[in-house]
């Protein structure tokens, strides 16, 4: 087989031209297209990552806010319970003091009533005794006795 | 002239009326004419009345004063 140098050279040049043309017309645009797509995809993924991070951040902030609100609510409930207990204790204390004072007043009144009744009964008893003594004297004292007593009394008192 | 009323269960003798006058002067600071009224309900002793004031020297009065001191 004979190798024609000019044919080989022509083929090499031909190949070079085709390569050049293909590079210019096909390879570069396609590579550019692929690069652009890859860039787009990367940008999209970066944006997605950024959005995911932002969402996570928002979620974290939301959870913190909820926890803070729960803590505050619990504190408010605790304070309200404490205040209610204190108020109830105060009301109970006041009611007990009032009841005690009322009971003391009733006892005092009852004691006063008893003392008054006792005094009244004593006075009535004495009155009755005096009336009885008077009656007895009326029936036993003669006029002579009466005169005698009068004379003695007048003598003693002058 | 002040009237000194003396109530007794019998009519008082003059000496007794004189005693009443002295008692009225001493106890009530009163002097005047003594008028003796007899009241059988007066047990023993006398009651002296002058210018709205009363001095009860009867037995009943003594009992009443005793009752008052005991009550």
C-alpha cells in the first residue's frame, strides 16, 4: 500500500478544519450551554440552601418566642394563684376575726344580762323580804310598842 | 312662817314635839311651827315633812333604807 503524503496532509488539514469548525459551531455553544445550566442549577441550589437556612432560623425564632410566651404565661398564672391564695387567706382571717369578735360580744352581752338579772332578782328578793317584815311587824306591833319605839327614837335623835 | 309637818301613829306629847323641832333643825335645817298629823298606817317612829323635803324616821323607812343598802 502506498502512503500519499499529500493525502495525509490534506486529511490532517481537513481534520483540523473540521475540528476548528466543530469547536466554534458546536462544542463551544454546547459547552457554554452546559456551563450555564450547571451555573443555574448551582445558583438554584444555593438559593434553596439559603431559603432552608432562613426557614430554619425563622422556625428557631418561632420556637424561642413560643417558649418565652409559655414561660411568661406560667409566671402570670403562678402570680395570679399566689395572689388568689393570699386574698383567700386574708378573707378567711377577717371572717375569723369578725366571728371571734361577734362571739365575744355575745358572751359579754349574755354576761351583762345575767349580772343585770341577778341584780334585779336580788333587789326583788330584798323588796319582798322588807314587805314581809313590814307585814309581820304590822300584825305583831301594838300601839303601845309603836309609841315606845317612837319615844326612844325621838330621844336618841335629838 | 315655815310649817313643819310631823306624821306619827299617835298624838305626840309636847316634849316629843320639841324633840321633833330639834331634829328638823339639825337634820333639815328647818325651823317653824310644828303640825302633828296622826296616821295609823305609820308603824313606829315619825315622818317629818318641810318645804317639800321628807325625813322618814319610821320603822318602814328604816326597812326601806336597809333594803336599799342590801340591793
